[in-house]
C-alpha cells in the first residue's frame, strides 16, 4: 500500500515539471517582447529596461526558468502588474469561495447522482430508470449559466429564498456561507450529477450482471445489501474516476458560475486578470489550477485502492 | 455395489418437483425450457442432473432457488416443494429466507462467483449474519469454522484474504463453505468442478461427498460429465431438451441404459468404444432449438434407434426396473445394442 502511494506521488513529479515548463513558456511564446507586454501600452523605454532587469529577461532562457521555478517552489509567483500585490497572496484571498463552492457542489452531486444511478440500474428499463435518465439528458444538455439564471429567477427573484448573488465568507458562519452558495452549487451540481448518475448506472449494471451478484442473491441477501455492499463497492472505481474528472471540469465551470453569481473566487480573479492582461496573475492561476488537478488525480488514484483490493503496487 | 447408499433415507423427500414446465419469451418468440419435469430428492442423497448445455439443468436449479430472470421467464405449471413448503409463487421475502439458509448453492465458475472487493471471511460471515442474526464476532467464528470444515489450510489467516489471492480450487472451497454455513437441507451444485483442473476436481468432489455424509444434507449435482457422476452420485437423471429422459440409480443406469440419448452419452465417454478404439464416438447433430413444441421424442432426429413411431406424442416414462424409468419406446433395443460395450459390461 505504502509502495503504491509513493509510486503515485513520484509519478506526479514529472507531470508537474512539464506543467511548469508550459506555464513558463506561455509568457515567452507570446508574440512580442514580454517586457514591453508587461510594461503596458504607455511605458517608455527606460521602464521597459527596468522590467527586463527585474524579471531577469536579460539572462539566458534556461537561467530565467531556473529562477522562476525556484521562486515558484517557494510559492513566490511574482507580483500582479495591475495591483503590485504578490500573486500568491491574491490567489490565497480567493481560495475560500472557490473551494467552498467546489466542495459543496461535489457533496450535493454525489448525494443526488449516486443513489439515482443505483436506482436506475436496479430498475433498468423500468419507469424509474427512464425518468432518471431523462433527467440526466436534460441536466447534461443545459449550460450552467442557463440553469444558474433560471434558479436565480425562481428562487431568488420570485421566491426570495436565497440571495440573488454574492458570497458570505466562513467567518460569517457556516450556515450563512451555505445559504449564499446554495443556488450556484445546485446549478453546477445538476450538470455534474447528470454525468455521474449515468456512469454509476452503467457501472452498476455491469456489476449486477456479474456472477458474484448471482451468488449474493443465492445467499438470500436483501436488495439493499446486494446493491450497496456488493454491487456499488465493485462499481466504485469508474464512478470515482468520473467524479475526479468531473471535479476538474467543475473547477473550470467555477469561472462561469462565479461570474453569474458574482462570487469573488479564483474564477473571477482569472477573468479579471485576463481582461487586464495581468500575465503574472494568469500564470499563477493556471499553475494553481494545474496543481489542483494533479492533486485530484492523485487522490482518485489513491482511492482506487480503497475500492478494489487488487490495486496494490 | 449397494442399491442404496447407507446415508440415504428413502422415506423422506427433501425436495419434490412436480410437473414443472417453464417458458422463456423474448422478441424472437417463446421457448419451452422445461417440459413436465418431475423428480424428488431424498434426504442424504446426491442426485445428479446430466445433459448437454441448454438441456434445462441450470434452469431447473434456478427455478428451485426462485432466481429466474424477472422478465421473460414464465412458470407454466408445476410445483416445487421444500419439505412441506411450496416454493413456486412464494413471496420474495419467503424465498430470501430459503436461499442461503435452507438451500445453499454453488456455481460453475469460482473465479467470478466471489465478490472481488470483499474478504472471504466477510462473504462467509454475512450469510450467517443474514439468516442467524449472529453478531460480528460470532459470525466470524462461524466463518473460521466453515473454512476449516472445507479443509482450507491456515484458515485463520485466510479469513482476511481476498478472492484474487486464492487458487480456483480454494475459491470453490470458499463457495462451499459459504453455501453450507447455515446447515442447509439441500445443496445445489451447478457444474462445480467444470472450471477446475482435473486433480483439483477430484478433491472438490471428495469434499462434497464427505460433507454430505457428515452433515446429512442432500445434494443436487448438475454436470455434463458422466465420469464425475459415476464416482459421486447415488442417483442420476438424464435431461434432454427440457425433459427428463431417463432416471435411475447410477449403477443401474450405467448397467442398463434404456434411452437412445443415454446410450449416446455413454458411448461418447473416452475408452468405451468397441470397434474404433482411437476415435471418440460422438452424437451427430446438436441440441434442438426449443421454440417449436415437440410432441414426440426431441432426441429422435439425432438418434440411431429412431423410427417413425418416435415422432408420435411421447408416452409417459416407462418403468424399466424398480427405481429406473426411461422415456423411450425402444428401450429394449437400445439396451440390447449397447449391452456388449465395455462400459456397460463393467457396471453389469
């Protein structure tokens, strides 16, 4: 088990290095002089020269990369061109809303999707199955922002149950945070749940057709035990994989959702940085998202061992 | 060779199947999978069901267990009684209490019949927890006891093992331990040795025979392998196209085969040929499609003894001798023709 974990961790190192090279190249692959680009439209040659020195742009590329990577490893991603604040600090300030949104969405999704997928597989081709799959197609076909505005109109504007937009930080109390996150989370969860319900159903159908399910029935076990203890646990690996992949998509979807619901998270930071051509921040945000995705993949890989004892080593 | 093994109580039927007929339907049409199947399993006996794939052996087992597919299978008529209790048409709740508790079942493929993501200890223990309401520790103790009963070496340390860590023979032992954990009256073994190596086959057969003796249970042993039957079973039933075509104690059936199909099966055993010693005899043709109701003998088109009369509606089983019956109008001819083969002489 320990060997498996260490192996997975080591496998993440080269991926991370590649991502680093890619992000570093981003600035250098852009047409024009990065220094001019960073200095902005109204800079004079002196300012450009200053920036060039400050960013070590007069050094060979390989040295520049070494300096950049060394700083990045110490969590120094440079300063924002726009606000002059350290990029790391800017990201740190925005992590809470984004992470809360993602986690709440994930929890809602799993609570909706997995039971629905199990029921659909159990009653395959029956009425419940058809209804659930129809819901899945619907959820899958609607863009997040459509669902978002629809939810806002019904539950915020009309019924006034939830705020139209905005985010209450955790320091205002967990309930306030959850209240402010309900609509955006549900909007994101509906799309995500459609995918996971489908995969759960497919994976469960396969497990229910396995000989060991016949054995479980021949043992006189109850339906719940057969479905959850025997079939769902074996069906877990594909489901957890899609939850992981879905979570990656979710983090991408956060950009849209945060705009619709005006949540000051990393998604908003990204949009703002791009419109302001604030490249150090864009670099930092991409690095952050990449690190997050690598971490999620790692967790998914490690969770395989929990579901399937044959995954070891 | 004694007529009846000492552990059989001829006066007591554990299971009685009467006039069981069953149809499968799908978009292609209706198939009669079982046609008027009747038999009884006595207390303590090993009854073997023999026939080719698709003859209705496994379907018979699954209808006893109430595990036929929810859609498509339809019981046309008949009754399955466990002791005095009618199982056909019983509620799912009732059947759940029968399965695993009063009837245990093991399957052909031990590689896939155990759940790969749970330990074998858990998989055995959950049966007794389900039916006996035992606590975790007591169920675990019972699981250990069962592993020792099926002679798994180092049983205590194997409780925590996963199926993929065991060999095929060991897994089938685990299946047996699981099926017998609640002391069932009846064990249904559906081709339990088919997927195993020959040496392991013999061990598993011995184990089942020993356990039958020690625990006093009855066994329905489904196989297509006559060699396995001859060494293990007390009585055998030959099935063809959803019907029982011949039924007798094993030694009587081998000594006096009285149905064209049984004769064909015996002649295709290795080492039984009288003339072409190097060539295995085979039965020409293949199992018929069951989507047309056959009034006469379903085996007639493949049978070397068949005459025009075989296509007339099938008469009831003929009594050949006590405990021995066959549904063949040419049973004497069959026996006269085959009586000088090695295999029949060996048993006569």
